[in-house]
C-alpha cells in the first residue's frame, strides 16, 4: 500500500468520528441532588408548573373552591379562605425548591456541554492545523516535482536538439 492509499484510508476513517466523545467523560459525574430518578421527576414537576394546563387547572380548582365556600355549598374553608392560603403556601414551598433543582441540574448539564464543546472546538482546530500542514507539505512536494519536470523537459529539449544536430551533420554530404 503506497502513501497516498494510506492517506485516503486514514481520511476515510476520520469520517467516522464519535461526535459525543467529549461528552462521555462527564457521564460518571454524580447527580446534583440524589438519585437521577428523583432529579428527573423534580424536573418534570418543575416543567409542569409552568404549563398553561397547570395554570388552567389550578384556576378552575380555586374558582370551584371559592364558589363552593361563598355560596355555602360547603363550609370547610369559609372567608378569608385560610385553608386555600395554606394550600398555596404548601405548593410554593415545594415548587420553589423543585424549580431551583431543575435549574441547577440544567446548569450542570450546560456546563458539561460547554466544556465538551470547547474540547471539540480545540480538537477541530488541531485537526485543521494538521490538515493545513499536510496541504503545505503536498504543495511543497508538488512545486518540487513541477521544477524537476521543467528541468527534465529542458534537458530533453536540449538532448533532442543535440541529436538533431548530429543527425543533420551526418546526413550532409562531405566534400
């Protein structure tokens, strides 16, 4: 196998690059808050707290709660709705830490991705520098071959002219 075939083979193998190779070193990191299952559930709840569905359902429940107590359909939480206020406080007490947990986990993921991206850009820069060096070497070799070809063409032209002179002198009649 000659050098150009080896270069073609190595460039073909470079096409199958594992683009996540810089993310894999971060897979072993411990989870920010306990088990991953807890973190995933916390993130799911935090995402749900910001949806229109949650806000709509909460609004409907609060409207039913207030209507039922004001109209006297039930008397478990009469005005000033202390139990409703307690329910909102309890919800806020759990929602805030869950949202902070989700943000902390996202920040940790963003940091890991940022570090991996920086390493990836550095690897690309190094590969680009190597490729540029290879291209400059090939260009230098090409220039040398072009100069050698020019010298050989000039030499061939000179030899052809010399042979032609000898043949012309040999075919001239001698006196």
